[in-house]
C-alpha cells in the first residue's frame, strides 16, 4: 500500500474510533511494524500542523487520538449554542397529539391507538424535549408514562393543555368511521 493510502486508513481509524487507539492495533490494521506506523503517524501530525488544520493527532502513552485543536473550541461553542432546528414528521405529530390529549400515557397505549410501533417517534419527541417521562404505571413491568413538557407549550404557543383545541363528538365519530374503513380495506387486501 502506498503511503498516501496508509495515511488515509490511519486517519479513518482515528476519526472513527474517537478515543485513543494503541499503536500496536493501528500497526496490525495497516499490516506494518510499530516503528514504521509511528513514523507515518508522526509525519501526519507534522502535515496537520503545517497545513494549520482544525484537527490534530496527539500521542497518549503509546496510543494516538484525533481531536480538535484547542484554538478551535470557541467556534465549537458557538455552534453548540445555536438552537437546533427540527421538523416534526407526520408520525411524530400524530404521536405527539396522542400524548398531549391522553397524557399520562404509555407507549403500549400509544401503539394501540396508532396501530403500529411508536418507539422511534416517542424517542425523537423526548430528544426534542417535547415529551418527557412523568412517572410509571402501577402495573406489571411498571411501564413509563409520558406527558408533554413546557417546551411543548412554548413551541405550540399555548399556556396550558386546557387551551388545546377540543374535538366535537361529530369529528370523533368521523375519525372512528374512517379508521374502521381503513382497517377493513387492509383486511380485504
């Protein structure tokens, strides 16, 4: 393998592993002896420094790690402080509305209403801080109960859950009949 390719392999290893990687493991991966591997890595370290890159390779007690240069921290902090923008999918909105109207509610109850697994949607809503664990159901297995957060109220511009729009009986009946028709169509396929 040519030197440029070996450097690429080492770079990929260090980037992917995240933590420090022992010289012996890197040498075994590129099928070279430790001394040659050390020289290649030190050559890479010099190149990174000369090119004034944002990352560097550091040596830690016989191991190497790729990390950000300390003078880049202020820029990382700026990015970390920027609020994350996210868009809710239809599935997440549906799950969120079920939680908002039926809280506290378990994943199993959400899945009964939706008719499909809801793990991913609930986990994303928790990640977005729109939903949180509000307790445990006093039942076998003690399933987690979910409810909405203050962030949910802020994002949807409501002061309390009482301000959520209510469904009239006619709308509920229409939804039920549409759902029953949909289930019947699926059974007939």
